[in-house]
C-alpha cells in the first residue's frame, strides 16, 4: 500500500465513525402537516437533537396511536404521568386533547434549528 493511501483510509474510517455517532444524536425531519402553523409549515426542514424535552420545546415524538408515525408538537407540561404535547394550531392538530399525556420515553428528540426554506432558517418560534 502506498504512503498516500494510508492517511486517506484513516480519514475515511474516522469520517464514517463520526457520521455514525452524529446520526445517533442528530437527525433531520420534514414537517408534513399544519398542526404547528404558523411556527412550522409544511415543507419546513428541521434539525433535531436527541435530548430531554423541556416545557416550551418543539419536539419529535412517537404517535401513541401509531408508533410507526412521528409527531412534531410543543411540550406544554412535564409530569410524573408523562409529557403533554400540543400543536400550535389547535384546529389542525391531533395532540394531548385527543390522546392525553404520553410516556417520557416516547419523546427523545428536540427541534434545534429550521434549516430550510432559506428565508425561514433559524430558531424562531422553536422555543
């Protein structure tokens, strides 16, 4: 193996490991519905971080009615019985008013940044 190949292979392996670690703690999602309008609109793309939820945070949670589906909602209460989630747009949201508080373990991603569309990039209305 040539001298120039080994450093390149090391960089590739380190890059792959970094991507795996980042994927465990960071992810991206796209908003589909209007339950969080006007804060979030369909087509908004979000960076989410695996972190505990706090009151006021916008989070990604498993839908208690269909665990294969994810919801983007705002945390309105955290109690021993679970976390209460509400959409900012009640007329277009299925949330705690329908399914009640959900287990804390069902909420492990916090929205940290909207990265698309460009004109809406930032943290505005995410906390």
